[in-house]
C-alpha cells in the first residue's frame, strides 16, 4: 500500500492583504459605537446648527431660511444679556461653593471618626436623588408659612423670606439647593484624592516642624490641583445644564430672576414654539461652554501639579 500523498502547506496571506483584513475587522468592531455616537451625539448638534439659521414654529411642514437673523436678534436682545449674566452668577456660585464645601467635607471625612462611613453615604445621597424629589423637599423647607426653615428662624426672631416667590431670594435659594445636591459628589472626588496622596511626604514635613495649616497649604492643596481641575470642569458643565430643580421650584421666575440659558432654551422652544431662536441659544451656550472649557484647560492646567 503506497504512502498517502502529503497535503500541500497553506500559503500565508500576502502582507498587504492580511493588513487589510485586520483593518476591516477593527472597523467592524468599532462601527456600532461610531454609529451610535454619530446618531445620538453629533447629528443632533449638526441639525440644531441647521435649525439656528431657520424660522420654524415646529408646526409648519418645513422650516424657512432666516440666515443670521436669529443670531442678530439673540445678541441684541437685552433679555438674553440678562439671562447670560444670571447664568454666570449661578454657575460661579455653585462652582466655588462645591469646591470649597467639597474640600472641607473631604478633609472631615478623611479623619478617623466613628460612623464616618454612614456620614459619607448621607452626604453623597442627594447627588443621586431625582432633581424633582430634591426640589419638592426644598419647597417645603423654604415655605415661609409652614416650612422647616421658618420653624428654625422663628424662635430667633428672624422672619423667613419668601424664597421662591421673591425675585431677590429665588436665585440664592436655588444656589443653596444645587449646592446641597452636588456638594457630595465633589466631596467624594476630593476624598478619593486625599486617600491617594503619598503619606511619606506628610511624615517628612511633620519631622521638619510643619503644622496642620502648613501641611494643608503647602502640600495637600498643591497635590490636589488635578482633582480641583476635574471638579471645576465637571461642575461648570453640569451647572450650565441645570434644569430639573428650576422646572419644579421656580419655572424661571419670579420675573425671570432664575432663568438661566438652559431654561431659556426650553422657554423659547416649547413655550414660544420658536425653534430657530431656541436652537440659536443652545448653539451660543455650547460655544460659551467650549470657550470656558478651553480657557480653563489652557491657563488653569498650567497650575496643576501632577505627581
């Protein structure tokens, strides 16, 4: 019986063909993600940019071309300037308060105290609660007739202000609510940064006679600058997009004193049915956020000390 004839060895694919197959396989894996990002992220932005050059009430079959009329009307509108100013004040107060209060709470939570795990959970809980639920609770707290704050101030002889119905107090009231809701997130991020700091630096500084204030000012704060930079960026972006608490507590009032850009977009689009102006305002808000983030990245990141 003759020996079986050996099969010919498989010829390796040419290098160019093999590279092409690897590229196609890579594209097949990433295509679903790119398609999802394009459909749900980039396409709405591009369509919104298109709508900003139109005049459409969202009822007509198709929008009419308006050119740069919406942009001209927006930038020359005193109401828009007022809303932009309120947005800047609101964002600055929330950002500064979140950084200061978050760092203070993180320093407290980092101490070896009994029950600190429970306290950490309680402090972070408002951040994950629904904005509508938070707003409902604080409407009861702020109520000048039967609210919790009135029960605290009345024995001191201090009258409770009309927080949500006074144009002088509505914005400070919203700032308090948003700080209470968001400060737990900043505290948790700072706490993670504190626990990751190298302890040998503190031991060496303590041997050299550095006190608690010197340790905080010379070591802790500089080493936490990456955390501060992250909290700054995320808080600014999140505060610009604030909506739910405003919708429940003030609806942008009284007299527009709590109307920020996000609420103005809703007001123009779904109350006035002016899709062109709403799209224009959202594009302007996007550009403002892009500019602020770019400036923060360019100038503030130079002060960040990465270990």
